[in-house]
C-alpha cells in the first residue's frame, strides 16, 4: 500500500466494521503490494503470484499510520512479520513506537526490503 492510501483503507475498515476508531492498526507484512483497487487487497497476476511494489518505504507507511493515531482513527499501531532489520528501520524513524511487535521466528522467509 502506498502511504497516501493508509487513510483510505483505514476509513474503509471503519465503515465496514461500523465503528469510529480501531484499538490497533497493524502493518501485517513488511512488503508493498501493487495497488489495483480497493476491492483487490492482494493483487494477483495471471500466473497466480502476488504482485509486489518494491518502491514502497516502510518508514513512509509508518508515518502515515502515526498520522491516523493523531487523527484519532486508531488508538495504537504495530507491526507483524518484521525481521530485526525492518523493525530497526521503524524504531529509528518513528515518533510513536509500535504498541505491538509480532516478530517472525523465521526471518529467512521474509524479503529484506
């Protein structure tokens, strides 16, 4: 997801759930996915492979999520499936530290972007 789409997808989630804010909003995987439209959250190509977007910067996504905390749309933010290097990048640039850190026990499977 591109940083400017964090707001859009969070709004859609709030509408779908019929609530005004989330208690926790997570970056589920430390990889960017190519945006298709809001109905295709995980873009798949003709060969059945997920289409990654290697231009996405984790730090920019985190900054957009911090903005949503300040706006009151989520109370806290966190990360899942990050390896140590990816987590350090967030910690070195954040104003709001992750409230939840689910660390992968098999970081060799995760791309280091």
